[in-house]
C-alpha cells in the first residue's frame, strides 16, 4: 500500500523545526536560499519580511540584487493604522519604519525611480507624507525633498499636505523650515475640513517660531477659517491641553490686529462693505 505524500503544511512545519537551508523559486524564475530561521516565503514577499524585522542590510542587498522587487505592489492590512487595506510599494513600507536607513531608500529609488512619485492606495499618501508621519530621520526627508520637491505639494485622502504632518507630529523647526522653503504655497493650503497649517500649529504644536515662519510667507492665513468657521486664533483659544496656550493666543491676537490694520486690508473691507450696501439699496429699489 502506497503512503500518501506529506501535506504542504507538514513540509513547512518540518522545515521550521529543521536546521537545513531551503532553496525557493523567485518571481523571475531564479532560486534563492533561506535558512530555517526565516519563514518560507517567495519572491518579493521576502523583502517585506526583512523590512518587518528591521534586517536592513539584508533588505538593501536584496534590492540591489533584484531591483525589480522595488516595483512590486503588496496588499498591507491596516497600513499606518488605516482601517482599510492598502496597496503599497516597498518604498512606502520602508518609509513607515522610523529607523529605516537612507541606504535602503536610495537602493529602492535607484531600482524604481518612479516609486518616489507613487502613493499608497488607502489614504493616498505619498512618500513624504509617510516619512514625516512615521518619524524617519531628517536626512531621509531632505533626500526625498531634493529628489522630488513636487511631493511637498501632494495632498492625501484628507486633503493634507506633508507640511501639516510635519507640524502635527512635532518635527524639528529646521525640517519645517526646509519644507516651507521648498513649497511655500503649502502654507496657504487647507484640508477638506478647512484646516490650514496655521490652524494645525494653533491646535497641536502651538509654538510661536513656527507660527512666525508661516505668517512670514502669508499674513492672510491669520483669517483663514475652517468649515466650522474657526480662525487659528479661535482654535488656539480652545486648545486647553498645551502649556503654550496663553503665549500663542497672545501672539495670534496681535497678528490678527496687525493684519486688520494693513491699509490694503482696510481698503478691501471698506470696498466690500460699500458693495454690500449698494446691493441692499438695489434690492430695496426693485422690491415689488
């Protein structure tokens, strides 16, 4: 009587308990070797496993040997705490790890230059969004800004530019300044809730130097309002959790008064008021 062949599950379990080396096929038909210390995975999945366990040298070497892995999209459940699964590239996953080395990012971009322009699919975040939010080293963010400055202009699924995450995640003033220098128009951006970077400063990181930097680019942001009608000053007044609350409220209040005293602003307000009065007069005259 012939014995039934062992099941795949039995083979895998036996392999994990052994100390042998195992050769498995890659996506391109070549063969790689894994030890029993690693799981039995195939092709580009093994790269994600190396990154998961922070085995950076091995991951970098693997990308250099098999550059096409940098082009492989993978489904990542709850990527960066998103309730939806995301389709992401290796560079997206690498940048979600705070201690990722620059050498791996360089290797991934060399292998697939267009990857720096791609976004993961769940929150629609680009490389800069992910890198800033996950807390990678400043040198990596500077590298991304240099290679792809347009990335600072990209909005994610919530309408937010990378500058907003740099502020809300408490990144250094030097890094925030670098982002503003590369993309000054981001200072005037608003997300889908109407929050601007200055609103974010007032609500999460109420430090005067950052507010001064943003206002030096555009004074008009002091009067921007959210969908709920809140200016940055109102947000700061409602922020009871920060020890900087009184300082930022005083600073924003002064900035708002200074902006309102600007002759151009005063003339605009007067013209706006005159136009409104003229419209009301016209409506009264034509009422029947």
